[in-house]
C-alpha cells in the first residue's frame, strides 16, 4: 500500500484548487460537502464551481498563490503545469493531490458516503477508483436499506 487512510482536519485549513474544468469541478463539488472554505484559481472556472460557496479567482496560476496553503488540489488539463505546481508545493511542504496522476499525489480522495457524523471512505490505493465507488455504493445502499446499522 502506498497511501495511509487518514482523516484530516480541514476546519482551519487553507485549501486551494488549481484548475476550473471538469476534474476541478468534480473535486470542488465533493470538497463542498465538507467545507465552504476553499479557493479556486484558474484562467477559466466552470459555472458549477462558481455556484459553490468557494472563493474563485480567474487568472493564471502563479507561485505566490501557494502562500499560506495547507492542502492543495492540482486539477489543470496541462500535465506539465500540474507537475510544475506539484514540485513548487513539495518544496513548501504542502500536501498535494495531483488529480488523475496518483504517482504525484501526497494524498488521494476516497469514495465517500456520509450519514450524520459517520463517514465511510473506500479507497483502492489509487489503483481502481471505479471499484472503490462500487464498494462505497454497496455500503451506502445497505445502510439506506437498513441492512447495515450504523447507530
């Protein structure tokens, strides 16, 4: 296993998403279930991201954008830029997820189901995301149908 399943306190984290397209939208929508405190920077940001309660800045990424960041999602459509941002973040000790490039990630996002204060996270060590989603959905279905009790 490459990744340790952990929970990270994000209530005081300075979270940055770099990118504004399809993948960034997906990550932002998931993240919005847990916090409204994040910033998204991209030359163009989707309307779905703009509809979230995040700060959005439409501009090209600059190294200074990493100042004060504690958790970083890199989701641009430019693999070379993603790699460059990851290296800049690594020098600063910023935990980084380079979406769609698990080998560059310090952390990955599991398939998550929440019910009240209970969260179920299913991960495949970044090897089989679709399988993680299927397992998560099966757990969700069993909880919702009363087969699996979480009380």
